C-alpha cells in the first residue's frame, strides 16, 4: 500500500500557503479560490482536492458554491461548469505559439511568482542562443559576405572586435557592417598593417562613408584600439579573450580600451559567451548591459521604479546573482520588437501578462 503523502509536513505546509495566499473565506464554513493554482506535486493537489483544508476542516468550494467533487462529477456527466452569469464555461485549447503561463512552481515561492515568470521568459532567449551554432546567427542580414566576415574569428578576429566596438547608438546591423566597409577600402583588417593609418584619415573615412552617428568619436575609438592591440596583444585582438577565461577580468580588460564602459564591456563578453561559446567562468562578472531598450523594459515590467541604468544592473544582480547578464538579449529584443517608446505592441508581447505597463499600472 502506498504511503499517504497528503499529510506529510511539507504538503501540509504548502497546503496552508494555498489557504493564506490563494483563497478567501466564503461564508464561515467554506473557502473560495481567488485565482488559479499550479500545484508542485500530485500529493499537494490531492490534499486540496480531497476537500478539507488544514485548519478548521472547512470544505473548499468555487465561487458558485460547487465542491471539487461536484465539479468532477459534473464533468464526468459531460456537463461543463457554470459561469457566474449561468452560461457554460468554454474549454480553452492552448495555441501552438501561445506564451507559456503559470509554469513556475508558484507554491514554493508564490511571493516571487510575478518576478519568477519574468525571469524565466527573459532568460529563455540567452539559453536558446547558447544551443545554436554561430553559423546560424545573422549579424548582417542584407550582406552575406559581411555577415560571414564577423563569424570568421579564426582568420579575421579583427572583424568581430571592430563590430563589437562600434555596436552603440546605432542599429546593430549597421555596426556589424563597418568591418566589411573597412576591409573593402583598405584591403585588409590586419591591425599590424592598419597601425600607420593616422587619426585624421580615420575621421575622414568615417565621415565620407557615414559609418556612425558619432563618426569622429568612433574613428578615435578604432584608432586607439588598433594602437593598444598592437602594443599589448601582439596585434591580434583574439589574444584578449583567448588568454583569459574569467569573465569578470575579461570585462575589465575591454574596459581599458578608450570609449568602453560597463555597458559595452559586459555586452562584448556576453556575445563571446553566448554566440561564440567561449567557456568563461565567473559569470557573475557579466552584468546586464543597461541599453536604452533594456532599461525601458525593466521599468515597464515594474522591476524598477524609474528608468535607471544603476537600478537595472542592481535588479538583474538580485534576480540572478550567478549570471546577471542572462537577461540581456531577451530584454533588448523585447524593447526593440514590442516595447516601442510610443504605441507599444503590448498584445503581441510575450511578457504582456506580467507587465505593469500593459496592465495600465504605469
């Protein structure tokens, strides 16, 4: 005979949490569930479905006064439960691409359910990319040659390095195209060969080709980066990441370059980890990159009280201390594709069910 697990201490404890957090008194003798409950074990589900809650021996009933057994018998007779207006409740079938709801073990951490759902959905994009081969990732969708150049880190690591340095304040696709434009003009990306190009020539080249919103500033970033790589990393930018497996120290290495701060440094190391699968450790050193899209999404979700880079970084560290940067790609894509500054596409957003802005709280 199987052990009766419905009265085990942990089950009884979680059962009481249902009483406290998921129900309200009805008429002094019964209690009513105020929202759907996801049970963490069959024993816990059985403990509730059997009809008696822990304290007082009250019977559980729905808002229409039906016990669980009565509902079960009604369904077995082929009848659907009644709505408040007396009409039959329709059985809803989940669409194939409908976002997963209530998948978190809500009874074990019900006070964090809202945040846990957000955490799961935001981290999912990073995990999906970790399972992809870099050859299937597209950096430049309208130029296959430029796209292939970025991925050829064995022979042309300079392309990836330059693209990562340029990826700020403009669309990512535009930034990733800059290495190809440089190669087409100079015939090489070798930092050893480009070290003699003076700053004035780089500025003129950037301006002439309208490469960036900040042509003068980015020309200086590239000029100084080439000098630093030649003097400290033997002319090969891949020596930055090949000789360092600690993610936190690698972020610091990139921050030593002119124009690279916390935001860009963590983004660069996250790209190396996520897209190119470098086996870094100490991932707690990879913070979320507080891009304008990321900060906006964190604020509208209700995770932070105002749009603040500092608050965004701190909140990501709290949500996932071992690797705060896991939310970076998911939040950025939500901000770019759905969470528009005006007229956001809330009804299409996979986070709409958990968003303060979508629910009218902002």
